C-alpha cells in the first residue's frame, strides 16, 4: 500500500467548496490569516502602549487617588526633581557598566568558540552558553544572593586570603546583571566572529600583519557591530530590571521607582511617565545601533 | 592560522573559567536544595531530601506551581495560534505593512520588560478589567508570540513554496495542502516554538508582577518568600523546580531545531 493511494480524492463537499472559493481569493485568505494576530498586536500591545503614553500626561488626585483625565506636564516636571534625576543617572551608569563588563567577558569565549574550538565542539559550546539563559532568571539572581550572603560561599573562599566579598549593594547588582545578561552578548559576538572569512585573516598575515595587528585592524572592526547588537540586550534588560536588583541590594533604579509608584504609591500616571524614560533611551539606543550596523549583525 | 599557541592556550583557559562562572551559581541552587541546614551558610551542613517533602506538601507552593502551569499553557496556546497565523501570512504573501508586522512582533521582547508590564497595567486599569489569571495569560502571550513566530517563519523560509504549488497542481485544495504539506513541514518547529514559549512564560516575573492581581505564580511566590528566613529551604527547592521546568522544555526544543538544521539547511 502506498501513501499516494491514500491521498483523499476531491469531493465537492462544503469544505471543498469553501476551499475553492478561498483559492480564488488570495486577499481573503491573507485577511483570514492576518486578522487575529494583527488585532492582537494592535489592541493588546500597541493599544496598551498608547494608553500608557496618554496616562503619562494625566495626573492623580492626591486626595481621592483617582486619575484625573486632564492634560498636564506635572509628571514630567516631577521627574526633573529629586530623587528622579539621580535614579535615572544611576540606572544609565549601571546599564553602561554592565554592558562593558558583558562585552569584555563575552569576547574571549566567543572568540574561542568561533575561531579556536573544533567544529564538533562549537555546537556543544553554543548550547552550553544558551541553555543557562533559559534557566529561571529569578532563581539565578537568587543564587547570587546565596553566593554573596555574609556567611555565603564567596566570603568563605575569600576569608582565608584575608579578603571579603562585596556583600549586597551596587557592586552586587553589577555582578548579577553581568552574569544574567552575559549569554545575550556571547551569542551575537560569536555569530559575528564566525562569519569572518579565514581568507581575510590570511590576507592580513600575507600583508605582514602580526597576530595583534590582525586582531586590532581586521577582527575588532568586523566584530564591532556584533558587540553593539549584543549591547542592545544588555542595555535594555538592565534598564528594565527591578527584580534582580531587589534580591541583592536595596538601591532604587528606574524599574524599582516605577514599580513603587504602581504599588505602594498607586500613582499610575507618574509611573507611566517615568517608563517613557527607559523607552526613550532604548529608542535612541536602537537608532544609534542601527547606524552602527548592529541590525545586520543580529 | 593567525592565533599563536600561547594565545590559544590562554583563551582556552579563560573560556573554561567563563563557563565555570556561568554554571556555578546554577549548580549552587541545586546543591542548596539538598542542604540540611535551613540557612545560606556555606559549606552545607549535610545533605538531605527532607525539604522536598516539606516543599511538596506546602499548599501555597502547590498553588503557585499550578498557577504557573495554567498561565504557561494558556499563553503557549495563544502564542501558538497567533504566531503561526502571522508567520504564514508574512512568509507566503506580499502585502502592505508586511515589514511592520514582522517588526512589531519582536517589540515586546526588544523593549524593557517593565514597559510592557506598565503598559498592560494601565490598559487594564483604563478599561476596568480585573487583574488575575486571564491578564497574566494575555501579558505572557504578548512576548511569547515572537518565539513561535520566529521558529515557524524560519522553517517556512526553508520549506520551498514549490511543494505547496505541486500539491495544488495535483488537485489538493487550500485546506488539504495545509494539512498534508505545510503542517507536517511545520510541526516540529511549532513544537519547538511552543516549548520555548512555555519555558519563558513559566519563568516570567517582570510583567507578571504588574498584571497578576492576587494570583501567585511560582516565580511570584519565590519572589515574595526569599526574604523570609524560615522559608529558605522551601525557596531553594522551588528554585530547583523552576530551573528544571524551564530548561528541560528548552533542551527538547533545541534538539527539535537541531534536527531541522540537519534536514533543512542548505536546501
């Protein structure tokens, strides 16, 4: 028995007639496919973003706690006053510090994976780097809480050397974020390095370029867009985080300030206004990254 | 080869150290789940299985676990439907706004998670929709769609359209072509996308905390319990469960996609 023999013969059923009708109307077919996902994206996602944007220009009545639906710039004026500028700058500084650290740590291992490891190992290494990305983000941050605890493993290791770990605080936040977002940097950089043809490196060597020279003048410039591509993730994720921060510090970052305004203070318009700040920063960042060719490297 | 021997050895050692750096914290959570002492003190006092019994009989933890499963299944189902439809439309048709659709789909994971969270919260508050399991599912689906979409579209790009045209030439109608040609080609990629969506949803907390109302998913429960000293051992066990339930589906998904590369690549 062959499978072709089992192929159902066309019958003029209702389904068949509907199918024929659809076959003649590719536009209708397309509309049927697109209707649900586009409606979802427009209503559930873009619609929500628009409502957030509008909310940012409303205010909250201090007495009743109700949202007053009248246009005002009060939220944005409040964001220029204490403590917000400091929080914004601290978060930006953290995003830069985490991004730089991720790039510095990611480069050697990405280089090893792309240009030194044997092809058979390469696939395994990619899986080894990607898998932890999916292991619960919260639990990984919690793991660092255990490591950095006063009586935790880090102090236990450093103790005999007469040293002490950083404990909970901003350095801990920097460490945890670097740890959490590292794979997001390794993967694009690896992909960027793997794409550099050997012939370019040979050409550089033929023209008298020593290893270091080839690295600086050929490999680094070619890998740079990939580093920028990775930095989109490390930067965006750091700006939007408010959970990992709370596990290893009591410092307030943009995310915490937004969350506090939603929860305890209940000032949704102010929270909406403040969330336009990381959104705006990311938009600018994406624009610059695009100019630097990061999108082709993704 | 332009890399010198010394550099190669140095890079190998550094890479090994970075892998250790990546895996030690995860291994530590596993170890702590068996720690006899109910504290974060190192080294562990001894190994025990008793916290697993205590954790499994903890009603709050059971409910959180179930809530996470329900949320992840709901979000996966929604993402699977919407992501597949969008992928079919974008890969098989040319239309005005095609680029926009493929761009907007990736928005929810490109933007900081807190923006998605607060946007959804303001939207639900605006229309007076009560927060709970349904809003969690909606929130998770927004960023899970892209996982299904990416997997499906990668496969559709690799599956030649000529198969579908041949099917039509042989007399199959639109539905039959989908059922007998397109869907079998897509099947494993959809499964991979669904597993990734499940794993992402199961772990999610940034958006969840905004839209959960009173519902506690597993990550929310962990987040609200990690500071309570008497809860540490149970949190450790919950952490182990959370890691396993996200990593195992992803591992299967990578295997499904790996087969895909072998059979479909360079076609």
